[in-house]
């Protein structure tokens, strides 16, 4: 005899399909994470590809020689030096259309591009007011450097690509984790409510499941 009635039996079995929010919200969380990580990977590859394409190493030339470049007013041409950049280099425009005023300047920031096992450092930026072919000669006191033409790197775009590569996957993973945790907690509450309803005949309102509840 049990003075307080028989001991409670095992908890009733609850079909997972009855629980709210539905399990498909876990799939939604997984898709969000996968898409954001994919965006980060694509951004990383495109950023590196764009940077590597800034240097035309097939047109590389040694100190004391020249290269002919097609430069327009809207173009940002550049001259890169193969690292290590151990000597003081100098580049100048030696031929071009009459009346044109090409300018060879030193960039304010350092930008290095790696192609294969070779590093190229941006050394000079070329600008002009006339679209034409210009012959640019570069040298250094020791005659030891190797130069290559290329495009002036857009530092803002490069940094933006790196930010997208890091931030978007991070936000996606945080959002997916938050959704998974919220759904898991609410499904646990709903399961306990269903067990209480089945075992004790409870007729109260089910726990709120928020925006992921109806399914």
C-alpha cells in the first residue's frame, strides 16, 4: 500500500512532430551559417585574386630598362618592385605625347602583393591627363632591382574585402547559434508542457514560442 497513492509512472512519450517551434528552424539556422561562411570564402578568394592581378609580372624588367604602358586620365597605373626592396629606386616617364604632363609619385602607404613565391612592393603611382602610350624607365644605384607594371591597389576595396571575409561569417554563425539556442529552449519548454498535459490532464495555455512558433 502507498499512503499517498501509487508512484508516478514513466513520463508520457511525446512525438517530436508535436513540438513547437518546428525542427525546420534548425535547418534555417544551418542554412544561414552555411550561406554566410560561403560568402566569406568567396570574398576571400576574390580579394586575393584581385590583389594578385594588380601586378603584371609577365612585363617585368630589370633596373635601367623601360616598359611601355597605356595610361589614361582615369587609370591608376603603378610600378612594383620585387622584394626585398633594399635600394633606393627611381622611375620616370621618358616618352609620351607632346603637351602631356604625366606624374610619377610615391604612394603614401605600403602595399605588397604575393604571386607564387615572389613578393612585389608597390613603389610608384603614375597619373596623366592624356590617354596615350608612355615609356617608363626605372633604375636604382646598384642596378639590382626588378620592376613590373601594374595597377594601383585600391586599399579601401582590399580592406573592405577582408572585413567582409571576417565579419559576414561571424555574424552568420552568431545568428545561427542564437536561432538554434532559442528554438532548442522553446522546444524543451513545449515538451514539458505537453508531458504535463498528458500526465496530469493540465489544460492551461501552451508556452509562447514567439516568432518561430506557428510553423
